[in-house]
């Protein structure tokens, strides 16, 4: 990474920081529906859907007044606790195959939402079943999204839906309420999309205050944009950026990132980051460790188990300590040195 020595100009020694991190796979799902493919089979146009939910009012100080529900007060964005895939079919299809041969991509999954944004019990507060598929609508392939609010238990009320991109009606849709909220107890929230037509926020300003409860199920049809891929993309996780800007190979030795120094093979993944779901990321000026490890006899035996790991690109020690408080094994990596005995 950048030189940490502020007087490097006066001294020839540079101090650079090296970091080793392990990133677990994100529980945040992104559903991509292929619309058009290039000649090589890669996706040229797609529709992207991301599950999204808000807690609009209820216990624990969530005011249910009209002013608070108009967007002026804080309302938690619901955490995704679990993502259950029920079925995926015809994933290699697209709009053309859907119309010509009935090969229509379809995704069925359930999301378990937590009713607060951070902390709390991280349990099963509301479950929504999502069915996202391409359908042949009289010779035109359209994206159909169905939500079914199947379960809820809690004193905070949810409004649930998704963010969709790559269509002619992109935006935020909160289409269903949680199952244990009665119609009489549901309240209008400024992100709600009760109208039958596709009017996402902020185009819903004239329709969300309808005085009626959101339903427990809702189906919408979307027309894909005809422009070159217009679907939005999500930001990468922080370690991806650390690998890009802190782990690039400084080819011209000017101390800054230029061109494709971060991605010399052009695959869109930083050279110092593995592409696996639970990945190693080394932020330094050398490539990431090869997954082909070889084991070297551990240097010592104490309460912590340790072993020596080496590959053509990385050498160091790994030690594990069993934690009784969280009932797991904690691993530590020590680049370029052995664990102390």
C-alpha cells in the first residue's frame, strides 16, 4: 500500500503496509435475469433484482405517526438473515429462447428478514417467497415478479419488496406487508407501491397514501430496456477495493495505480484477490497466495496448534486456537515468519 514513511524523500527506506484478510461470501443476493446474449453466450442485456424491505412502524420506539412515515424519520432497512433457493430452471435461456421454445429462466427463493438494521436477535421475523421469471406474453418476453408474504412474528411491521433495474420501470417496490400485520393495522409508508401500475419511488408520491393496506401477495410484469445493458451494478465489498488499490503490481514504479496494473489478465478481478466465495485477499504489492498449499512440519506444539504453509507465491505460518466462548476455531496467518513458541 502507500508509503507510510512521511520522510521517505530524505531517507531511502520506504515503509509499506501489507494485510492478509479472509472475506466470507456475502448473504446479499442479486438475481440476474438474462434478456439477450452475445454470440459467445455471454449476457448482453439483463434485468437485475435485489430483495429489499423496510420496518415502517411498531415497537422499540418506531413512531407510527404520519409525519414519521412520510420519510422524515429513521426506519430500519431489514437485514437479510437467510436466503433459501427453492428452484432455478433454464438459467441459460433468454428472451429469444423464451418466446421461440419456452425455455424461460425462472428463480424461486425465500428471504428471511430481520426487523432491525443492526444488532438485536437476528432471527426469523418475516419470510417472503420470490418467484422471478421470464414469461412469453403474447410473443413478447417479459419479466414477471411475484411476492408471497408467507410468515411473520414480531411487534415491528414490515413492508417488503425489491429494487429492480434494467427495465422501463426501474426503482424501489415495496409491494407486500408481513403476514402478522392485519389490514386494519397497516399504515401507508412513503416507499410503498400499492398501485397496480408500475410506479416505483419516487413516482409513487401521488399513490402511496391510498389509506389501504398492502396485500400479502403481489405480481408485476416488467418490460426489459431495449438499450445496451442498463441494469445497475452493486458496489463490491471493501476487500475487493483494498485488493485493487492496495495490491496492484506497480509496473512503472510510480507509486500509483495506472491502467490495468490491478488486473493484468483482464478478468475483472484484482490480481491479488482470489475469486472464490470465501476468499483470501492480500493487500500488498505481490500476488495473492496460490490455493495449492504444501504443508511443512509445525515449529512447536503448545495450546495453539500451528503449521507452516508455503506456495510458490507466499510463505508463512498458520495457527489455530479453540475459543470456548463462541465455540469455534480461530485461525491466524503470519506471513513470512513462524509462530512464536
